[in-house]
C-alpha cells in the first residue's frame, strides 16, 4: 500500500462533524426507546422511565435545532420524523398516567 492509499484510508475512517452528530443522535434516540419501555436494553431487560424519556426527547429536539443550519433538508426531515414517532409513543406510554395525576390533583 502506498503512502497516498494509507492517507486515503485514514481520511475515510474520520467521521465528519455531521456524521458524528447523527451517530450521537442515534444513541440518544435508542436510549429514549429503552426509556419508553418499548425496546430492551443491552442486558435484554425492559425499563420504563417517564423522566428519562422526557429528558432524552427534549435533548433530541434541541439537537435537531442545532442541525438545521448545517444539514440537508432531507436529513432534517428524517430526524424530525424520528422525533415525532418518539413523541407519539411517549404520549401512548405515559399520557394516561399524566391525565390521571391531573385528574386527582
């Protein structure tokens, strides 16, 4: 392998800031699904935490705001769609509890 080929390989292994950001977005999104109790964690267990899910969904929302000036509209639409799906599932998982707690207050 020539020096130029090695440099090309090294450049290909380096993620751009956008790729890294989307990777982190995916990690946070996965943890949000786990917190909704709809996906098993790494140990094969289900966990459900309304507070964690809300925090993670809020973080994803802020990440999308930061992405907007730097990423293509197609990518922004995809991550917005993923966020909307999480938000709808949040309501499905926890909406009844919030309504009940408001009704008893």
